[in-house]
C-alpha cells in the first residue's frame, strides 16, 4: 500500500478506535515501525492526531467524549432519511438490536414514539436517547469503552450478545461492496458484529449511498450476512439491481 492511502486507513482506524500502538499498526499494515512513526508524524503535522510514546490518539477525542458527539457526521440528511425509514419497520413491543454509529443513532431518534420496545445496544449515546422513554427496556453489554463511537466493545460484549435473541438488527458499516462485502476500519468490532448478526432473526444494513462500492481495512464477511439493505436514493440503478439479484431486499429512503 502506498504511503498516502495507508495514512488514510490509519486515520480511519484512529477515528474508529480513538488510539493505536505503533506495533499494532506495523503488524496490521505489514510495514516497519519506523514507517508507521513517519505516518503518524505526518498525521500529527496535518492536525489530526497527537502522538504519544509508542502510539497516537485522535486529537478530537477529549471533546467528543465531553459532548457525546460522534465521528462521521457527514451526509446527515441521507442518514436521517434512512433512520426514519428504518424506524418505520419497527412495531410496538419488539425486541431489536441497534449497532453503534451515526446512522443507527438516527434510527434511535425515529423510535421515540414507539411503545414497549426492548432495545439492546452497545452504543452509550443510543442508550441515553432511548433509556428515558417510559416503557422502553434498554440493555447494554459490558466491555471496553470506545470513545469515537461512544460504544462498548471487546470479549465481554461478544459473550453478552451470544445469549441474546432479537427480532431485528440494524447494522452499521464503513463500506459495503458487492465484491468485498462489509468492511470496517479496524479489527476490534468484527467478532462483536458477528455475534449481533447471529443474535438477530433479520439483519438490516443501514448505510448511505456514499458507502456503496467503498472498502475499508478489515472485512466482516460477504453480503450473505444481511437480509435487507436500507439506503438513500443516491444508489446507482446498476448497483440496486445487483443487490436485488443477490437476494437482498433493497429499501430506499426518500
């Protein structure tokens, strides 16, 4: 991988995880630690990160946690439409799983008028949005706190979802490709998302059209793991036909 694409992937990793060690980035990207240090120096000079001994952390991290704000707040008009459309698929009294992310947060906002929902989520901000609604039961796993996504992750979270049975999962992604499948910026949440998928009877992928044919660093699996894809009307006709040809229900939020 050339230097500039690698630096973009490293920044995406940090925007997902909050921090990273040089040795872990070196192993993941299969380059020397000296090369990773040079990449981090450049990202720091560009104002994105702060380097520390043995690694780096996202510069915006303290402010994000203080204000409970998320990374990736671009295309919010598309994400809000997707959130409204996804929430309309949830009836009163259902048990659902909401993944962490800015699009799934919009799904949560769309659920405020439902009654007697049981919501399982690894996202702290979603738990705060829905936890105050009378009649809602909101459950969270244990695990390690990830500041950029305001979520809980790790082995404890994975084990928690292995004991869950829900009707619907609304799953987030960094990229959805007809060839590569579902991709994410780092390794950390892959097992957690797999556990969420196994816990749900129906899996809805929620992603705006800018993520179609985009790939990130790590691969969760093929598109066979999802049943329905909720996106906006920016999807190309040829892509829409291909998703449907593969047996995936395509739901367009307009």
